[in-house]
């Protein structure tokens, strides 16, 4: 793979590299790691890349890689830039004939996401989106159990994603990530919903198999002086009539990355927390709550296929991330062989999630700005 | 004390009796335990009461007790009937010159609560309301720390109260409590908000010292065939501008009585869960989260005064309940002595909480029925 | 009941009073609360006792109460003094014809315990011992499940009881309890094992239904300058060949009262912790771990009969303690009626536990002082 | 690196490969994956290795690799065979001039470990031992805090390692690992202590900086028909006089891989559990317990240097394993440069841990077989 973004000091670029490397199936062969050519060069060097495969710009990278022999050139591009660059880079990659694995949110705005979908359809190339949390084995187990009807019809979903890292303006000062995420020119129309609310929405839809149909939103810039939201709560309805609440916050001081979901059906409920990802709780009416654990034989084939170590050997965020990369790599392999991807490979968020995520962000902001209570999730 | 309601098979009447008995300061001397005289008689006998102090009706009890000498008659009435009887019994007690300790919600509707407030003011008698959860020592500690400014200005409150006991219609069938709580004639206009949502609202206001100023509500009768709500989520604003979310549910299958609150200020956050009530979490930006525990010397005087056992000897629901009774008993003692109640005795929910609770319930229902997003909390 | 000990400032006397009062079935009618008559008087006054039933000494109390009419005099004596007074007071009570409910350890040494057993047998009176932790509903559930064979034959027991309150000599200085517990004249030959180790041993035998048959002990006075042990670890064998480890410590700084037991059988395991007493974990080989909770319908009749509130309303230490008092009160009632106590009333530690506990303490100390590895638990 | 062992179906070989791959600094270039040449070939193929670098035996691998040019041949050998092969392979590697990274326990018996130490000293080559659990960032933080004296002098250590996977003979039947671990010809004189007890001992010494000086051991073959121990408990003394308990078990049914350590000093205590490795508890006498979390700025430089993701993004077993590989790779780099390894690279268990671990296993078995209580840890 080649990488755009993720130079020195970046967080998510390094995460993508760990995730891609873990299984020994994906090799980083080139990159344009920064819009600053010198910084890109230094980053490539630190990554032991040959100098000629470290590019001064993503345009140069697409152009040059496309000229290399098939067995040698990169097979797909990992995009790990700030949001506003996701679309131009993805478009350039697709135009140049490369598959795309993109960080989320997919684009700067919904309009771009729709354009991107066109482009993916037109080129027939592959597109993956790193909604990481769907990569955890027990998230997959949760989904399987809900879809199999174990809980009965879903009635209620509570998904929350509190963080505290943007609780004060001082935190922004020397934090590169804070700077761009709070800047409407780079992040888009939302900070909190665009960064983490969209993960929560995606997770809720992934696990329940239901689509959000209506929202009532209350977003705010809690810390004085901010343009974009740093906190938001949203009442939800799903296609099947289920109710829900989605909370995302970056000012919940003392919270880390506390994504957590609870789903209640007619007969049972479940709970999963990202910070202790190897435990899945199943709750029943008059039977004891069950604690399911990663790696045990009572789990389904999907969870099992996405697990690397025996039970009791905790897997974490990088392994979840690597599961997405494994799936996407499987798609790429199948593409090259001209066959359909197998079920595991297909299980990676894609262009539809990209569009849906951007639609969610725009809907949340619009609904929050409105005095009307409920707003329908538009069809795209 | 005398008791109205709480005959054979009732839940909350027995709880009031345990709570009143624990400290050896309050004696149950009489009661009208059921609207069925024979059932009242049997209940009184089981409680070792003399037959002549077990009454066939609350009216009879008020009338007869008032004729007894001062040192002998009951000093206050504990009301533990279904909601629709709270007001008539309380009014009769006050008219007859007895203080009142009432289960919540205070009355059948707001109108009655306002009348009750008049009556309390006119008679000059004491009125206590068992918002039990404010009786826990660590809830008091939480309040003290927030009011002392340790967290900085409050910005965000998440209070949730999921239960699962009404998840299916079958559960109702042979459950006396379910029957009256879901019956608009006995429960009032709300089941879930009236039963537990009002606790959550009270707890949020108690700990933060802020009043709810606006709500955006989404209540529902999730289980088919119900008239009253069994689930609801409410977006909140507080007087100081803080945001909040209140969730209450009786259809979250597998949940027990999982009241939980999180408060985030500018500098710190806190978390408390009713099911593990002896732990209070304080969260900080760049310092380790602290786990505070009941009974330890670093706690404040209020928490300490409301604790009976050394740390590590878990206190629970009955002890919290008993704390309200201890406070109310202190008020009664002070009343008899003609002095002001001390600080600890004053720390028991009263008639203002009664009015506020009923106003909250009506507001929640009205807001939920409206297409307008935000609804102001009315002044009464 | 009458009480000996438990005057102003005492911890365990107040706990006994709460426990006895909770259910409204036991009334404190007299007491000799201190060896200091004036202090006894003040304590009795604070407890609203009539002056003539507050005695200057336990001898006076036994003598005088025995002269009162049957319906008026105390029915049993609660003993809550330091250890060295347990036996003389119990003996005096039995000689005077009163049943005894004693705090643990039963006596100052094993010799006294054996004498006490003689006396109990000779008088035919009742004797109860407050091994409080056996009063928790989920401890009873654990026992029931083990005895029913759900886990298969018991193979391994780990019981631990870490506390930190004696971690430094300064802690002793102004702590009345520390003073006598560390004084061989008042506590006997052991501090840590006599105070808490004996609880752990009792709990292990109660839950498993197996008796400790051999020990290998390592006790120590970790804090310099102490005569008695403040920490100890013991390897165990049980009658059926099961292995075990018992750890007790008062110098595990930062620990509260963290009694915890794990039992593993051929097919399943269980875990219970006193600080979160409303949760019982059942563990299985290839099935999810189950979390059982107090008050739920899947629990057995014994746990249910020892529970006062609905699930999710946490019960604690005082409720467990009150369960022992309820059982003992049931024995007293049955005794008066001349009938056998029912099963629930019989479920209270008695004179055999008293002897066994003292034998355990002496064995632990002797084994710790020996270079020989294993020491058999003697028959008495 | 080259690998010996770890062919199809093996657990630990794959773990070593993940760990080595994660950081993109170590490349698997060759291997002898099985004593069955065909199986080795298939395994190498699945790992995308060129056929000529997949060897039929480790002897062949050492011989052939040594003939390759320096820039091309493997730099070190990862040994992931059953125990009885650790020494011969390590010896062959060292004789052929290759550094060794070995799974634990280091050798089949102590005698071999002493020989191995000679060989390491004689060749001047590097030797690393994968006591994985010392690779966790919060284990390193724990060590740093203890060594810095934050807890005061260490007084008490409780380290436990319960597993349940060998709870029944049926489990063995179709479990390759169980087969060799319970076979004295392949595993050595101990199953449980050799497999996991030695990890626990290593962890206790790593965190406290104290060496075990005496043991009193009770090992057993709990499941009928076994030759080697499947459970054991050991009383400990450390060099500084601290007391301890070490428990290891493979028959604690329902437990996964629940390594957990508690250390108590004069002023404070700490607790860490492998199954929730991103939390470290610090406990204090009269101050709230603190919950430290991976990735936060209050942690020391060592923990921080061994962390890959921001706080709240859980790291797990593979990341801990990779930390050992990163350290060892740093040693190899420094070796090649002829400089001393930096502090981080030096922080990997080595030949002294290898000898100490084997001595611990032999001591535990000997002490368990003896009627004498205490046995000194011999100097080697």
C-alpha cells in the first residue's frame, strides 16, 4: 500500500501502519506523508522506504506509481490526512486506478461523498472506510446475535461516546489534532459529530442492522470561543421504530475514549464498551446476565475469524483496526483474482457508509439548528 | 409514626418500615395498611401492633389518633399508597395536625401538588418526600464537591435510570405494582417518568445545585397496548446553561435499578451508580481518576454523618432510605422543641421538591406530545 | 434482648443494634454497655432505655434480669465486648438462664470454647455466633449451589481477606479497636487470624460444606514492634482432598474489608466479594460466565428468604447481619414454643462454629511457629 | 529474524510473528517451522517466504543461513518450540553466530539453563526471553513507582495466575498444547509452574525489584491420572524480608488467563490485572484509590515509550509482546553498531531471567515434595 498523510507527529497515520503491518500481509511501499516535501522525505526515511518511493505530493505519487509495473506499484492508497483532503486524494487515487482505504469521515461534506460514490461506481475500484470500532470481534458477535434475533426485535439503543480531551481551550494550543478538528476549513461543519458522533451512529447501525430514520439533535460549542460543536446529544428513531439516544462529547473531562453501546430488544439486551473490548454482556429478563469474552468457543464464526490470540490474552484497538485492513486486503486480492470477496473480506465499511456518515453529520447539524423537533434522515 | 398503605404484599411500605426502624429512633405505632379493613387488620397484627391502633381507613386513623394524648399518638404519617391516594391522605393528615412523610411522586398531578404546598404552608407542619437516592452518603459527597466548585462550573449532566421489569406485557399480569403504575387512574399521566424519571431529575438537581430550565422530550409506550409511557429520553438545559440528557426506561430488559449519574464541569467530572453506591468516581483532566469510597476519612462531614458502618462494610438502599427518615425525625424533634432543624435534619426532600417533581412529570409529557423542540420549565 | 458491651464509641455494638432493630422483631430492653458504670449509664440513656434496665456490670444485669417476670425480662444477651470478655459474659448469661448471641471469635482461647460448648449443652440454651458474612443472600446461594453439586466436586478454594487499617503503628495510637486487638491480654494469641482469618475460614467451610483438614501457615507481625500477627497466609487441605489458600492481612494498605472467595469444582467455579455482595459469579468451562444478582427469581429459596428489597436495590452488611439476628430470633421463638427451629432459623452459626473457630486460630499460630510443613486440624 | 517452530496450528509461533511484525522493524526472513519437513514447507509458503529460506530442520537453517552474506541472512532466531527443544536450538543458533529470542521457560531443566548462560557469555551474543507480561506499559509503570519508593518498602506481594483450560482430561485429548505441556518428556518436571508459575514469579520480581529468597510450596496434579502439576500455591519470602503468595492454576475452571499482582508497601499498594492491562490501581492509606490508565501524561517515560496509541485506545497482549521484540531489536541494532543498548532496549528479560526461571521451577517442585516447610532459593 501507499500512504497519503501520516507524517511525523501524526496519530492516525501510525495507527494505520501498525494495523496494516500486523498480519504480515500488507506492505507499505510508498507514501506522500506530508504536504511539506521535506517532512514527507524524513517520514519516509524513518519508515525505511526507498527514497524514490517517498513523494513530495500525493499528485506526484499517483502519477508515478501508476507508471510502475503491476507487481511493483502500490495496490491501494491509505488516506490519513485531515478531513478536507480526504476527497481530493481519494479522487486522485481512483482516477489513477488505485483502490482507496480512507480514514473517516469520508469527505469534507456530503456533496463530496456523493461525488465520491459516483467515482467509485464509475471506476469499479474498491473503497474502504476505517470505522474502526466495527472491527472488534465482540462488536461483530453483537451484530450476529442481534441479526439472528436472539434479543427479539430491537426497541432501544443507547450509544455514547464521551471524551474529555477538548475540555479546555488550553488543550488546543499545542495539539495539532485539536487545531484542525476545530477548524471549519479543515474539519467541515462539525467537530464532535464529525470526529466521533459519526462512529457512534455507524456502530449503532452496524450492530442493530437498523438504519436511523429520524433525529432530534442538540449540538453545542460548550467551550467559549469555538465555532464548531464539541458536544452533542441526539434522540433517534430507527427504521423499525426503535428509539435511541446518541451522545458524543469532547468536553466530558476525565473521559478517555469511552464509546459504549447498549441495545435492548424484546427478549434481551446487550452492552459493549470500547475500553474493555473483550467483554460483551448479554442481559436477560429472568436469567443471569452473561459475560461473553473474546476468543471463547461459544462465539460465532465471524468473531472467531477476527480474533488472533487465545481467550484471556487481550486484544485491542490495533487488532480491531487490523481486522478492517485484513478484510480490505482480502477484497483487493479477490479483485485481482476477479472473484467475489468472501464474507469476511466483505465485512469492511465502504462507500455506502461514507455517504451515510456524511449525511448523518449534516443532518445532525441542521437538526440542531432547527426549532423543529424531528428531522428525517434523507435518502441518498 | 403511623402508616397509610403498605399492607401485605406491598413493596415500598415494608421498605419505609425497615428504614424507620433501623436507627431505633422511630416507632411504628399505628396504621391503616389497606383500603380493605380485614387486610389492614391482618397486616397490623403481623407487625405486632395493638388491635386498637390498626385502622380500617386512613380517615378513621387521622380522626382517632388526633384524640390520643400527645405523648401517645403518632407524630407523623408515612404515606406508602399508590400515587392517586398520596394527596388525599396527606391532606387529611395535615388537616388533622400530623406531619407527613410521603412516598413519591408527591401527588397525582401538579394541581394537587400546588394545593398540597398551600396546605403545608397554612398548617405550618412538616412534609418530607422520599427521593431515596439523595440519601446515599456518596450522593451527598458528590453534591458537596460540586457546590464547593471542585469540578468548576457544571457543563454537562448525564443521568440515566434504566430498568427492565416492564419489558413485556406478561410481566404485568401477576404484578400488583405493574398494574397500578400502568393505570392512568392510579398512577397519573406518566408511568416511567412518574415512577423513576422524576427520581433522576431530582438527583441531577440535587447534586448539581442547578435547576432544569428547558426540556426536549421523547416519551413512548414501547410495549404495545400501553396507555402510559414505559420509556423516555429528555434533552436538558439547566439554569446556568449546562446541557444534559435524562434517560429513564422500564423496558431495558435485563437492567435492574441502574440509576447512574455523570456530571462534568470545567475542571473535573464525577460518576455515581446506585447499584454500587459506595463508590464515587472523580475524574480529572490529566490526573488519575480517583475512586472515593463510603466511610473513609477524606469524605466530608455530610457523607460521614450519613454513614453507619466503617469503610468496606457496604451500605445500601435501606441505609439511604433510613438517612431520609433520620433527617425527617430530626425535623420533627426540632419542631417539637420549637427550634430550627440542624443542617443534617434539613437535608430531606420536602414540599418544594414535591411541586417541582410533579411539574417535571407534566412538562415531560407535554413536551413529548409537542412538535416544538424546547419547552421551558414553568415557575410555580 | 440485652447487650453487654457496645457503649459509646464502640463499632460492633452499634452494628448489632442496627441489625437487631431492622426487622422490627427484636427489641433492646437492657444493657451493661461498659465496664465503666457511668459510661454504661450514658450509653443506655442515649439508647432511650429506662434507667433501671441499664446496669453497671454484666453480673448485675444477669442477676437482676433473671428476677423479672418472663414476659418482661430480656430473652437473650448480645455480647459485643473485646474477645477476653466473651466467655465470662456468655457463661454468666447461660448460668442465669439466658440465650447468647456472641460476636466472634467466640472466646479468648480454645479451652474456653470447649468449656462454653459444655455449658451450652448442659443448659440446653441457645448460642449464636455472628460470622456475619454467612448472612449475605448470595453467600447462601453459593453454598446451595455447591452443595447441590452444580460445580462438581470442589477442588480448589481461594479465600482472602485483605485490610489495610493496621498498616502503620500510627494507626493504632488513637484507635481503640486497634489497641485491644493487638493486645494479647484482650485479643488472645492472634490479631489478624483471630479477627478476620477466622471469618475467612468459616466462610470457606460454610460455602463448600467441606472442613479444613490440614494447614501450612505463615503468620507474621509485619509492622515492627508488634507481638501479634497482622498478616498471614495459609495453605489448606479440605476433607475431600480439595486444596486451598487462605490469606488474611491487616497491613495491605489501601484495602478496606475485601473478603473474597473463589471456589473451583470439576465443572464450574464461583466468586463472591464482600464489597460488592449483591453479585455472585458463576464460571463455566466453555459457557459464558454468569452474573447472579441478589433479589432475582432464579435464586434459590434460601437466598430469597434472606433478601429484603427488590433486585437492584443494594443490600449490605447490616442486612447480612440482620439475617443472622432474624435466624437467631427464630430459634428463640421456637425454643419458647418448644418446637424445632425451621430451616431458615437454624441457619445461624452456633457453638460448633465457635469451637471450630478457636481451634483454627490456635492451629494457625502453632503451624506458623513450626518448621514442619503440614499440621492436621485436630478433632474436638 | 528466523524462526524455529511455530508451524501450522501452533499458538505461540504466530504470536511471535505478530509481535515482530507490528512495528515494521523486524522482518521474518526464514524458518524451520516444524520437525516435519513437509509441514515446515507448507508453513513457510503460507508466510510468503521464498522456498529456499524454509528449512527442513533447525540444524539446516543455522548451517545455511550462516553462509549467506551479512546483509541478507537472518540476524536472530526466534525459538517457539516445545520446551525440550529450546536449549538445543538456542545452542545451535549461538554456535552458528546468531542471537536468540526464546520463548519461556528457557530450557528443559536448570542444568541446561546454566549451560546456556555459559554459552551466551562465551559467544558474547544476545539472548532474550519472552516473559511477555513485563512488556505491558503499566507493568513498567508499576515497577518504576515501586523502585522510586512511592509505596515505601515492599512488605507483601500477592501474585496469582489462574487458568481453567486444563480442568478436565477431555480438554487434553484434542489439544496439542495440552499434550506436550503435560508430557514430562517435552515439558520438563512441571506443567503449571513451568508454564505460568514462572511468569508469575518473574512478574513479582520485575515489579518489586526484590528477589525471591525462600519458598514453601504445595503443587499438585489435581486431575486424576496426571504426572505433572496442574495447580500450585507457594508461600514466598523476598530478599528484603517481604512476604508473598504465588498461586498458579490450570484447573481453575472458568478462568482465562487471569494473571494479577498486588504489591503492598509501607505507604501504598498497587494492583494490576493482565486481562484489563490498561488500568493500574494505586491504593493509599487515607487517600482515594487512583486509577492510572495507559497513555496518559502522568505516566513515566518508560510506560510512555512502550505505548503506541492514545489513551482510551486499548493496547493488549500483542503490543506487550511487541515491546519485548522492539527492545530486543534495539539490542541487536546496538550490537551491530558496537554501542551499548539504550535503556529501553535493555529492558527485555535475558539470560539471568532464564537461569532464575529454571531455578524457580526446580525449587518449587523440590519444595513441594518435601516435608520441610521453607526452602531457600539457591544462588547460581
